[in-house]
């Protein structure tokens, strides 16, 4: 089954404790992206990657890191999480540029930082 | 500052009624306008999309209307069903950039039986 898999689904952590949210897709998609979803703000892009070793900032990149060492994986790293990063996070992938190909989303990771 | 403004934030409609969600944008370079549907506990999924060379696109009970001069587009759900209860997001992107979708704030739709 074609899918985007994120882990974990739920994560509670404390301020400053480094964490990684994994994302993997099995569709051989070139494009991958991370979004955060907050009430009333919709989905805001954190980082995206057009291909292996090619990443770029989205609208809200502060406090986040990503890497794209393999085509299928695109982990999101929070080096020193803070409470304002409490949110619902989605990884997404697309066959190509998003104005031509639909985004396929994972089921989300709900992060709480205390 | 949101580049795509979506309204209303929530909507309750009776089964069989029409749900209407509106979006307005500022950037005239946007040239692709998709709508995504999200069920609780799931990620969004593409529902329907339109490009500015057409004023309307219909897929089943879902219709996008596009008004380029007003910089507005809307989603109409005809004959709304309880299974349509979900959060709907409008979005926009620029073809030349093609690497980012800018989303609206979302509309939670509840269809009452």
C-alpha cells in the first residue's frame, strides 16, 4: 500500500530534550515536506526537500532541522524543543512539484512540549 | 500574515444541504488552487483542484468556483452527507516556484443527519 509513515503518533517531552520524528514514504517520491498544523492557522510549511541532499526552509523553520540522506526518509529534528513547538506535525510527499502533483500526507504526530 | 484567508472557521449543515467555504488570496502569482479534506486522526488528502483558466470545476457533489478578478475561490458541497463531516483546507501555489502549498486556516464542517 502506498503510504507516508510517521512515527511516533504521539510524543510528550520536556523543554530542551532533543527529539526526532521519522517520516518514510514508499512511493519513490522526489518531493517531501514537513508541516505543522495549529488551530486557525491551517498547515504551515517547516522544511521541504526536492530530492536527496536538497533541502530548503519553508515558512516556519526556526527551531527545526531536517535531513534527506535517502529518497524515502525525511526526519524532522528538534534540537531543543520549546513549548511553542507543541503542535500537530505532518509529513507529506509528492511525485513532483506540488502545483502538478498532489501531496500525500502521513497521519500526523501530535507533539506536546512541557 | 496569512496569504490565503479561509472562512468560516466552522460550519454546521443539515443532511442534504449545501456547504459553502470561501477563500481569498492576495498574491496574484498563485496559479493552482487545491482543496484538501481531512478526517479526524488522518492527514489531509487532495479533494479537488482548479487552475485560473477555468471558472468552475465539478467532481461529483464537490464544486470549486473561481473568481480571478476578486481573488477568491470557494468550495461547494452539494447534498451534504454525514460522511462529509471533516476539516477542509483551501490552498494555493505558484507554478514557477512549485515547491510550496500555502494553506488557509481550515473549516470544520459538521453535517447533521
